C-alpha cells in the first residue's frame, strides 16, 4: 500500500512541477521557445510532429497557460491527497485509487489497440495490478469489519 502511495505522490509532484513550468512561460513568446527547442533537438521543423508542436505553441495564450496550470494543480492535489490517505491506510483513499485506476483502463486499452508497444503493456499491467490490489484490500477490510461486527454481536 505504501509503495502505491509513494508512486501516487511522485505523480502528483511531477505534475505540480509541470504546472509550475507552465506558469514560468507566462508573458513569454512560447512559439519562439518551441522553435528553439525543435532546432536544439536537431529536428526538421517542417516535418509532421515538430510542425504540429510549433503550431500548437503559436496558439498558446496566457489564459490557456493559467487553465493548464490550474488543471495540473488540481490533478496534483488529488494525487497527493490520495497518497496521504493510502499512506495512512484510509478506506476512502483505497476507493479513490481503485476508481481512479479503473478509469484509465479503457483509455490504456484503446491506445494499446491503436499502437501496440511493450511500454503500453507494462503500463496497463501495472495499472491493472494496482486496481486488483485495491479491490483486494477493500474486500479484505470489509471482511474484517464484518467479522468484528459478528464478534461484538456475540458479546
């Protein structure tokens, strides 16, 4: 359970850092930065993906950066609260981890179907492992609570 808590905390901190990075782009020419990044990476700016990246960067506004950073902050808060709850053994955090992990499964399956890679298999397997473990932990907790209730009813 604590390993999952550490993993969730790491995801939360990583997304929080990404959100802070987005805020550092406020009032800057993001398109020029994207072009420098493409040239620094020795990519052809006229090829498909670098061109999409540069076009997307050209359409970035400060309002969009605030919105993306706010979304990253909200996601990070949920992940960090979940990590705290899992670390402390809270049932609500186990439910949050179960539902949150299960929500990703259809998306992961869809992406795996579009383009099969070993990394996608590993991510799906890890996510299914977390979901299965959370389901087991919740069921085990419910059984223990039932046993305690039955034992106290006998007394």
